[in-house]
């Protein structure tokens, strides 16, 4: 396991996640503060420490990016987190709306030996329960398949449920109760205007999904679509 502290790992992971979503890969102090739920002043102080340690590069008036060393720290903790989530869900049958909070704690303390055992037990998986990619054992970056928001599809469109945000446990619980999981085929049957709900077929079942749920779900469309 990395010698970085839990706080450093949390910052590296947050910056990594935000970099993946940023158009130019530069992450602002405000974005990090919102992600971690801390003050911008606290973020500025920690980013100075990360810069001094060679984990981030600061761009004045723009933000920070992870260095190669910082990215390895981030990828290690992301790999721990997502493997733990999958282990809790598949081996211990923990509901997928609970695995994130547990993984947030355990990601900092598991050894590399335990990480390896978990990966082997799970068959060296490539995605966590929410569809997010798991970095490789060599800490290589896994290209995230972004997909398109279900909310943006029109009636008649179809694809595969690729991933979903794990930020809202209540929403995950709602989807689980309806047996809607990443990997399922999805077809849009009807779409109400002005951000209204979508009627979709998932497998053999039909569901009405509100705008918030549809916005959180990402769909992989067939090639050439």
C-alpha cells in the first residue's frame, strides 16, 4: 500500500475523478472543495503540500493537475475502493447503495496482498458494481466509457446500461428494488417533454424513470449509432 496518508489519498482520488470529467484536465480549487465537502482555504493549504511533494502541478489562476507520481497514488486508492465495493456487493451480498461508504474507509487500510486476493477471488474484474472501471494491478489508467445520459435519448433509442452515479444511495436503492443494474439492455419507449419522465424497457420489465434517475444513468449505444 502507498505510504501516503489517508488525507493525501483522498485529495489525489478527488483530483483524479475531477480530471476525468474536466474538458482540459485542469481542476479548480473550488471543484476540489465541493467534491470533498471542505473549505477552499483548506484545499489551498493541502494543494501546496501536494505540490511540494511532487504529487500535483499548480497552474496559477487555473488549478492543478496530477503529476505521474500523483496519478499513481490516485489510481492505487481508486483500485482499492472499487475492488472493495465489488467484493462487498458480490461476495458479502451488501446492497450496492451501501458499498461506497464502507469502501471509503477500507480503501486506506488494506494491504497489497489483500488487494491481490480480492482481485483473484473476483476473477480480476474490470468494473465495480456501479459500472466504473477498475484500474489494473499495474496501476494503468482504464479509459472510462462515458456513454450518453439516458435522459438525452429519444423514444426508440436502445443500448446497454453502462454505469450510474453512486452519489445518491436512495436512487441506487430504488434501482435495485426494480432489478435495474449495469449491463442490462435498455430501450426508450416514451419520453415526456420538458424534462419529464421516460418510459423504458429494461429486460422484460417496463419502468417509468424520472429526470434525476435518467440523468444519472449512462447508456452505451450500439456501434455506429
